[in-house]
C-alpha cells in the first residue's frame, strides 16, 4: 500500500472515503482475531500481520496530514511485513527440490520479476514528488515493489513444489495483494479512474481473507493435503 501515501499528495479521495477507512481497519481486526483465536501461532505470519496493521493504523491516525516521517515509518513497516510473509513462505520451500524439479520455471519467474521491476521503475522515476529527499522516496518505492514482486514469485514456486491448499491460498493472497498495489500505482500515477481504486481495495481485503484461511491449515510434511482433496 505504498502508493496510498504518495497518491494522497495528489488526491485526498482515499482517506475521505469511509469505505477506504474501513478497508484499513480490516487487517488490525484480523490481527486481533488471529491472536485471540489461535493457540498455535506462526511467528513470521503474526509479525506480518502486526507490521501491516501497525502501518494501517498509523495511516488512519495521520489522515490527510501526511508527514514525510510517517510516510517513511509506515512504508518501512509495509516492507518489513512482506519480508516476514516471505520468511513464512520459505518455511515450506525446499530450494534443492525446487531447483531440481522447477529450474526452468524459476528462471522464467526471475526474468519476469526483473522485467516487471524495470517497468515499475519506468513509472516511478519520472515522477517529481514534492519532497526534499526525492532519492530516498524513490529508493523506498523501488524497495517496496521489488519485495512484493519477489514475494509473488516465491509464493508461486512454493505452490508448484508443495501443491497444497495452504500453498494455494497463500499464492492467491500474494497475487491479490500484488495486483491491488499495482492497480493503485496505475490509479494514482497513470489514471484517475475511480473503479481502479475500488477494485484495488476489494483485492486487498480478499488477499487477507486468503492469508487467514491458509493460516488455519496445518503444515503436514509427511502427507500433504492435495488441493483436489
């Protein structure tokens, strides 16, 4: 949700929308529910939820009066959140098996990540944000996009290797949240078509529904639950 903050410097539509504020409350509520309802919790997944929800709460508190300090704090939290989710994916990913069975797919995904990252850089770099630390803003933008692309690619490889409901839900969640953020980039920087913003919000909420569902499925290293079961 990095695009939320920079986009609000151009338009105050998002925070003025009750629907958008409710969307920002979804993850904090889900985090509390996960902590209360789960006796056995995944550390990395919990850190992901806590980091993401903390950034959302700061976003709501700050409102339209966006300070550069809160911009860097919140979006650093978003980046750390996705890194924690990436660590969660790596828990069930065997790199030796992956490179042995899916080497070609891994290479193709690596090329795709590099290509998409280059495209996003082409969108971000020409933008002259109203800030005295333009280099730092662009660095944060690029770091965010790169982590998100890597997370999406790794979650797909995890699904290929494990072929379980848990890995499927995790991949769908990563796919949804990635498309949500990329749609917001298009909405703020390329087009002000309001439907893009609405679809992005729906995808973001759907992503966390998928993340929560995958957290309810235990990892079974001996007998995996097939997605067709």
